[in-house]
C-alpha cells in the first residue's frame, strides 16, 4: 500500500474532516485515482487509510480554488512557498510542479 506522511498538526485536520486534499512535489509513488493509501505521521505510524478520488498536476502559481479546497489555508503565497520549502528542504518557487491529490477516508 502506498504511504503518505503528514507533519503535525495535519493528521488532526484529516481525521476531523477539514483536510481531504494534499499537495506533493516529486511524486515518486506515482499516486493515481483508485489507489488505497496508508496515511501516516512523520514517524510512519499509520493514522488512517484513504482512497484517491482524483489527481491533477500543476504548478504553485496555477493552483485553482478547486485545488485549494480541502487543503489547509495559508495567509499568503509567500507563506505557502516557505512552508513547502521547509517540507521538502528545497527552494519552492511559483513555477515548481506539484501533484494535487484528493482523497476520502476509508
């Protein structure tokens, strides 16, 4: 089963139903519609299982309102890019490619 890890406090948002979308840079798992996922804390402990409803590839600068639905909010584009730069330990820019993954808990 493919695994997605989430940093705190995101697992609580997923379990509480406020988060059902995640954005990933360099999807090395080739996640696609219908995949069953193991959702895990950063230490790899599973907190839920989910099924992928849809995926889309775009860039940060081209994120639509639909892409942002079900995702945690940022106060600015700058905050969003800084957050993802920290997650991936790289410089994330508006033209950086990302995969949007919409899922439902099982």
